[in-house]
C-alpha cells in the first residue's frame, strides 16, 4: 500500500473510533452512584430503589407550567422554550449543582415499587399528594409526618445520577429552600424540598 492510502485509511479509522465513542457517550444512560444508607430508615431505600429503576416518562411535575411547553401558538404547534426542551429530554442545566440536600414526602400508590398491600389507588394517592403539597408550603415537617413510610425531612445530600433523569432534572433545578410540585417516581408521588 502506498503511504497516502495508508495515511487516509488511518485517518478514517481514527475518525470512526472518535465518532463511535461520541455516539456511545451521547446514548449511554446516566450511571447510578452508590447511595450510602442514612439514619432516616426508608428514605435511603427509596432512593436506592429509584436509582435502579428505568426512567419514568411521567416524572415531570404534575402542575408545573414553567417546566412544560407554553400554550399552543397560532400555528397549532407548541411554543417550546429552552427550559422545557431541556426538561423534557432529561438534560441537566449547566447551572445545576453536583449534589443537592433534600427532604421528601412520599405518597405510595398501588403498583409503585415498594408499595405496601394497603397502598392507595393511583388516583387517591395523587389527590392526597396534592393535599400534602399544599400543606408542605406552610409546614413541611407536618407533611412529612402525614406522608407514607419513606418520607423524611432530611434524606441527606444526593449526587447527580442517583434519581431517574426526569425526576433528577426537576429536583436539581430547585433553588435552595424551594419546594417541588408533585412528582411521579417509580416509588410513588414525591414532594421534594431542597434544603440547601
């Protein structure tokens, strides 16, 4: 083989390898970080179970207008914002922190991971979660007490990669002291408060 053909073949193979590595990096799922147990009982188990679950398409806030596309535009299509596109795709904003310190109110429903045999129906659980979300705005501790086992005022600091991607984007986008809307997760409905 001539030097030019050999050089061209080497360049093509190199470009193919770089492209393949890039494609794998883009299409790879978020790795899950191990979660150290804490003193709050089921809260750590809730995260460990959530971490191993497949992403949940409906983990978006159930009442958040800011994280969803705006009302339909005149052409009948949705007026998408950058924030809504990032949220919908599970992409973490670059300004999001590497870890967040959280408290969680959990409301389990029939069929959720780890749900007891006496868990509410999904509809009843959603209604109850919305009530607790309202209560949590004024008294988070009370909402935690009224939530199901696995609720905790302080589950500790959670690194990126532990939660399913859509829940993670919602939680990591909260400002310190801010409360989430009701989020559907594999473990049930969550109301999350970012502590710091």
